[in-house]
């Protein structure tokens, strides 16, 4: 089960003051959009990549990690702990026909922190993943799921969509974003 791995990582990263957030399908699961994520995606601020990787080297077993087009992430590594695959990303970026979109990990990107068993677990936003899922090959269905969720529950942070629209984006992604911010 991923939850104990997430709790342990949260405890370790938070103790070191690492700026990080849970990303990917765990964000969807956190909002009840999907049931069970297949892996654990950790987004770490580039300045904190070194201490975070040092901690993960002690915590899990590093496996072969490969990136390919369209990913332009500066630091990518995969670890296994128990039965959980952990994808570590720092400087997360995706290239597309209009340029490179960079995930901005700052105080706005991880506004929702959850306390579980005394640990603070920062989740990245649905708004950021809405954009990312449109740029990641074969993940458009997850963007559709987020749209359906917003139609029922509303958007928490439309300013993050506006911020994303200031980066290079394909016109179809920009059009979908504009439906929610205009």
C-alpha cells in the first residue's frame, strides 16, 4: 500500500525542510476522481533535489529511470520501496510544438496540504495537472476527468490556470484552459 510509503517520505522530507508535493494520479485519487494510483509521483523543487535524492537513496532501491521526448525534466529518478514505485521529478518540464512548459513548484502549486497521522502531505493542484495531462502523451483522458470533476465541484485555483496560460502552450490546450478562466 502506498500510504505508508507516502507517510514515511513526508516525515523525512518535511524534517529536512524540502519543498515538495505529491503529483500525478495521487492528486486525482486525493480528490476522489480515481480509486487507486499505480505509482507515487513526487515533485521536488530543483534547489532541494540533492538532499531529497540523498534521502531516497537511503530509503528505497533505485531502479533504471529513462526519460524521452517530450519530457525535459532536469532530474528524474525511480525508486522502489516495498511494492511502491516512486517517481522523483525535479525541474519537471514537457516539450511540445510551441515550446517547453515548466511545472512551477512554489507556494501556490502546493496550497493544499493534508495532515495525516501527524504528517503534513502537500498535494500539487488539479489545475496544474489539468495542463500537464494535456501535454503528456496518452494522458488526455485524465484531463477530461478533471474537467468533469470541476463541472460538479468547481475550480479551487483558477489563478493557476491563468498562470499556466502565460507559458508556451499548444493552441488546443490554451483553448481548453480559457473555457475555465474567461
